[in-house]
C-alpha cells in the first residue's frame, strides 16, 4: 500500500492545496491520502483571528471532499501543545502497517527538512514527496535531495504541481473585501461566509447566484431591481451601500415557500408569530427570510433587521430598514398608480416617502378587504409623529 500524508495549517484551504493533493496522489500512485490540519505548528504560530481547530477541520473536509482517496484527520488538532511531524507521522503510519509512506510538502519546507525534530527518525520511515513549482524548484530539490541522501540515506520524490497564484495569507487579506471566492472550493467558501470566518464578506456574484437558486425565476427581476434601487438610495442617503446590496439580494429568499414550509422554518428558528402572521405567507417570508439569511449567509444584525421589517415596517426604523422597505416598493419592475411620484419623493425626502408607502400599503389592503398588520400602522404613526414636515394629504 502507498500512503500519502499531507499536512498544513490550511488556514484557509484553497484550490492550490486540493490540486497539489490530487497531483501527489496521481503521480505517486497513492492508495490513500491523509490530510492533516496542523494543531500548533512548531515553525510558526497561527495568525490572530484564525478559526478554531473545529472550523479548520470542517473547512479541510469540505475542501478535499471531491478526492475519494483523501481522508482528513484531526490527529494534530486533538493534541495539546506543539505538534511535531515525527510524532504525527509515527502515529498515523502505525495505523497502516507495511505501507510505503510519502510525506508531502512544499519546496520551501522541504529545504529545511534536516532541521526538523528527530529528522533521522522521521526520514527512516517516510519518503519526502516535494511539490515543485517549476524548473527553478527542480534544481533546488535535486541538490538538496543529494544532500539528504548522503546524510540520511533517504530518497526524494518530486511532484510536478501546477502553480496556483494564491496563498492562504493572501486569501485572509482578500476575504474581508468580498474577494477570493474563486480560489476556495464552493462548499468551504459557503462555510466561511456562513460563519464569517476571517472577517469574510460574501462576493456579490456568488451571493446573487446562491440567492437566485432559492427563488422562482419570475421573482429574480424584482430582486435585481430592488438591489439596484437600494444601492442608489443608500448612496443618496449615506447608508452602507454594501449592506443595502446584501439585504436587497436576500430579502425574498423564502418568498417562494408555501405556508406549511414557512411555519416549519418558524419552528426551526424559534420565530414567534402572531395570529395574523401565522396565516399569511406575505408576512411570514420576511421573518423566515431574515432567519435563513443569518443562518446560511451570516448576515449582520443590520442586514437581518432590514430583511425582517421590509414587509410591514416597524416603529423607529433604521436608515437601512427604510431604504430596503422603499426600494422593495419602488424598484423598476413595479407598476402602480402614484409610483412615479413616490420614486421622486424617495430621493428628496426618505421619511416622507416611507410614510407615503405605508399609507398606500394600508389603503390597498383595506380596499382588498385585508386587515393590515398592526406594525404597519405603528411604523406610519411613529414616522408621522417624528416628521414635523409631514402635512398629510
């Protein structure tokens, strides 16, 4: 049996790591590959803000899941204190008696191998397998391989590895700026966004794709229009444009669900409903949508609340909540009497526009024999009381 052991901090794991593992498995003819996220590595401390071992383990499992021969092990994460490769390899290799063991590593790490703890003992039980980035690495690997053979009597395997121009350090810098998604396996990126690891904020192209998958196709033009309107309004009134975009993209992600499914989500997320909400999908979808947005996409409290109140409004709405409420009302695909007037008002006086929108909503529901939710009246009355320039009709 030919066994590969591939360790690293994987902080976070990226497509370069996965590609390297696949190249090693193919070129070495591995029967199995153990991926070992580092615990506390002896050569460098994990950077501040690094995820927990549990999260790094989850990211590694999600990243390497497409390789059927790969198994991610928590052998080092379970240990307390500094982890040394010689100890980890000894424990893992002992589970595969008689296996030929290859220790997979990058060129830079390989060139320090003789300085590792108990290097002689380590090299007596493994063959170093080095990931080469090209001809320059090949020369250095060959020279150092000769040196190791003289000292330790070991041979070295070289792996031709396609270069991916990214590092985990670079990704940690990119993720807070809504970049880097293309360098991370999809399920791992989704996990990072869900938990907002590394201070990550979702790439908007990725976020749209995920959100649109959760909607009926006919709803997408409305959501796209709401996004465009929300960003313009945020720019006009000084709100955070990124948060406005996030909230608009996600505000209708549960709108397609039937009443029973809405109520199941209410149970799952411990959402309290009143008698009016419990029978109205239109009212429930804002509550369930906010909960799902937080659970799946890790949205901030501000974005969560903007989604939560985008249907009824509430007393003392935040600026972002007002923007999402009115953007949903006036986005370009909407058509109703008085819309042009309301659109113009939204860019002249946001509070008056929200009042007008609430009034129109109450009037429309009353004409259709529907009792408006109490929160809508509370939102309107609060704004009227706090907007001295309001003159009424």
